[in-house]
C-alpha cells in the first residue's frame, strides 16, 4: 500500500517518525513523509493554513491509500475531511492525552473526523469512542535498531546506582524528592533549572541529551542505561493505564528497569521476571534496596525483559497491528 505518514518531525533517524516509517517499509509498504511542524509554521494561523494546503497538495501528488497522522494536534477537521474527499483512508495515532487535559496544546481537534483513531493509552478509549466509534488501543513500542545494548553485561562498571533519564515534570520532582537521600542520578530537560536550591540539585547530571534528534545522544542514552544498576521509570500523568516509550527502550538495551505500576504492564510483561514494578514510594525504596544488593537478579530480569520487547513490543509489531485494524475499518467504510 501507499502510505502518507504525517508526523511532527522529518522522519529522519532517530525521530519517532523515522521509527514508524522504517517499520512500515519493512512490512513492504511505500511510505512518503510529511512534517506538519516544518519550520515551526504550525505555531501561527497563517502557517497552519499554509501547512494544510501543502499537505493536501502532497496527498494529490502521492495518491496514498492511507494518510497516517502521528498526533497532528494542529491539523483541523476540515483538513482531515479534505483528505477523505480524495478517497484516502485517514488514521491517527496519538502519543499524548488526546483531550489535552494536562496540556491543552496536545488536544486533537479532529478526533471525530478520522476513519480510524488510535490511542497509546487504553484509559482514553471509552471517552474516545463517544467521539469516534473507530477508536482503538495501540500501545507504544521500541525500535531495537536504535535502542540497543552498548556495553555487554560482563564489561559494565555500572557507575550509577539509581538513575532516571527523562524530562522534568512536577509529579516526577515530587516523587524524587522522597528519594533524595539515595544515590540518585537525574538526566534530562529542565532538571537543573527546576531543582535549583532543592535537595535534588546535587543529583542532576549536567548532560543535555536529546535521543529523539541526535544519534550521538541516543547512543549515550543507551550507554547510560547500561551503566546504571537500577533505571527508574516514573510516568507522566497522561499515562494512566499504559506505558511510555521508555518502558520498552530500557529493556531493549538489556538494562534493568524499576517502573511505577500501571494496569496494562501486567499484560505486556511478567512483573518481577521481565521488569520490576513498584506501587508507591515505600515500595520503591524497598525494591531499590533489594535489587542493589542482588546484581544477578538484575541481570536475569534485564535479559528476560530484552527478550520480551524483541518478541512482542517493536514498532514492526505495532504497525502490523495498526494496519490490520485500518484494513478492517476500510472494509467497513467501503460497504457504506
């Protein structure tokens, strides 16, 4: 099939658009990319109008069977409707809260207008189906050609005891403040700025790594996971039932993960065998102490987690599932 992939990036490695594009190509499809945030034009009304015209022109040129939008928060209903009028099946996969509860800028205006709509978190599906009956759960994933082991187990010095890599959010800072007495290391956007004059300030490593834009930074992030005994994963509040990208990226590098407990994790992994889950701060502290003292258990769990993501949680798996659902919806549409 011909697929027009509409993303918030240029589909170049290591961006999310690249991971999706290459997965679709490996499945045998012809993929053209369109960046709806090109030159940051999406920030202005005139820019959004220009982007809409450019997108419709691109669709007329490519003549895709499917227009697959990743997020697309600034694409208006009229644009999606115009794509459908060209005979193109429209689909959306949003990787944030589609209703913009935490961040209004993430709200998807055209939910009802897509022929198929996917959410990364199962908690949003009941409400989404009130707007669009063709709403489905499609969890996140990993590209193991990008996120991969950098240091073999037998050569790791594991210089960091307990680490977190990811952007600063208030809920994360609040959580880590309760762990400030532990050998904790924090890396990511806004941590140095937001933790200044707090007990966490000394825990922030002065590194600015962007694993979505730089292959060099991505390799350093994978190496950081390998050098850490316990990689903590604390989800942002928009992850209610289902995990973030990091949940799959850490084990893809054969690294140990201690993650906050979310309902869907129990169907994706075997807890305590492929990753370890904590219920609250007290449980997290207890498990940190245990696994710092049991390196062989960490190694065994990291290896099992790796096998699970390779077997079930890659972008190839997700795109195969997405296209199966899209084809079903296309058949239903053609019968109307």
